[in-house]
C-alpha cells in the first residue's frame, strides 16, 4: 500500500464516476512541496521557502504533445467574514534575474470570482499561455506562486499539499484526443471448445495497488485450453513444419492472446501525479494457438 490520498477536486471525482465515457487525454499533476530530499527542483535551483512556490514537473510525454487547454485548480479555505466574497487571486511565475541564480516573480494573471466566503471553494485559473511558454522553453519552468489574500491580508489559497492533501493544487492539461479504441466483441466465447477466452476479474484493491484510482475492478479475460498440433494454423506450411518438429519439441503450441484492447485508467504515476490515460493491451479480446 502506498497510502495515497485521492484528490477531492470535482474534476477528478467526475472522472472516477464516468470512466466508461470517452474523453480526451487528461493529466492532473499534483506535486509534493519542496524539501531537502527533493531531487527534481527546477533547473537545479533551490526555491526560497518563503515564496510558497508550486512546481509542476512536465514529463517528456507532455512536452511532445499539442496542448489544447491548461487550468490550475486551487482550493480556497473558508473565510471568517462574508465580506470576503470576491478575493483577488493572483498567479505569478518565477524567473531568474538576469540569468543568475537570483529569483523573483512576475504577475501572470489576476481574477476575481464571487463565491460563498464561509465555505471552501475550488477555483479554476486558466494558465494556457504560461504552459505554452514552459513547453517551448522547459528551462524557464521554475514554478509559480498563487496568492489569494482576504480582507485581513491572510493567505486563503491552499498551496502546500502537506496542509491538506485532498485539496492540493492541481494542474489540469488537455492534450489532443487519443484515437478511439476498437470495439470489443464477445463473439466466439460461448462456442469455443479448445483455445478459448474466459473471464478473469482483476481486483486492484485485493492486490494492494492503491495507486490505481479507477477502475478498482475490471474484467481482463484470460486465454486457456488445448492447442493440438495442426490445430488452427493459418498456413498449411506452418502446420507441416510444426508436425515435423513435434517429435523433438518439448512443448506443443500454446494458447495465448492474439488480440488485446486498451482501457482508460485513472492512476498515480511514479512522480505522484494523477493521470487519466489510455493503457494499451489491458483486455484480451481474442485467443489463439501459437
């Protein structure tokens, strides 16, 4: 067990409940705060702790894709006064001063949204232009700073994942839609008598794989059955050669997967980022002897 905490962001929760619907590839990146053991600090720099910076490491796959939209999700804590219904939310990007190791921040965007100040709220901040800058010049991705100050000057935006893991900031990236998966067919399952496809239920919870967010259970299918010589050979030549070698072979042809299909999954990767992706070769569609 990895002890991961599932984000309460509504976008994440919707994906969990709608895994069967087709959707474009999403990548929700959720990073831990900076600490002395963090090896992936941007460009080898140590960001001052008082900047309360957020750093979203863009993986190689993201750098090679065409991004359609980018949204920063930030959780605003409940405030003490109903007067704070329109807290200004400002996003800054961190940059080097004159190509030195000295850092500063510059404003990217500021927005105001009206909400119930006495309850917590998720705020969506468009950051498409900023992400485009990082994609074209990855070395300039030094992180960003989010400020949301109430009327008393208190920071109400949750920027430290350790403060509230389920409400940690998220960077949502929409890339080009993946190719539609091929339709799976169940034909041949009930009439099969030799090398056949059978249901196989995979339960990630029982396996202790809690980094898989959804689905928790799915039918992977499995191939099993007899594969006698001269059975189901595509070419007569192959069947004859196989027959000639059968006397010296230790094992005959094996029943295995001939066709597999992908499946959409929501999971945490090795960088602790939530990903909604299409994983290839997850479901057996057809079996055969080989």
